[in-house]
C-alpha cells in the first residue's frame, strides 16, 4: 500500500518507491481514459528474402520438415506419443 495521497511529479527523481507510486497515481488520475490516435497503416513488406522460401522462418519444426533426413527416413510413429 502507498502511504499518502497522490502527488504531482517533481523536478527531480522520486526520493523513494512510495513517492514514485504516489506520482504514478497522480499521473493516472490526470490522464484521459480514452485517447484518439491516427495510425498510418502500411502494407506488409514482401521483399524480405526469407518470406519467399516456403516453410523457412516458421521455426524449428518447419526446418525439420524440409530437411533431407526427414524426407528420406520419414517420421517414426509411437502410439504412446499420440
């Protein structure tokens, strides 16, 4: 728990954790609840070299699926894993 009422931020850094939390409470009370912001949407970049290779960049499992050993040996199946 914080001891004391919310206080406005001072010129310097807070003296202790309690003062910091009181300043944060004050800022929260003085911030608007809803903020409107204009965001410029950008189309996704298609020129990244890894995106052109199917399966690469999807993580370790995708790379294992594309490996030569996987293609030659297949996947061993164990009923207890299912």
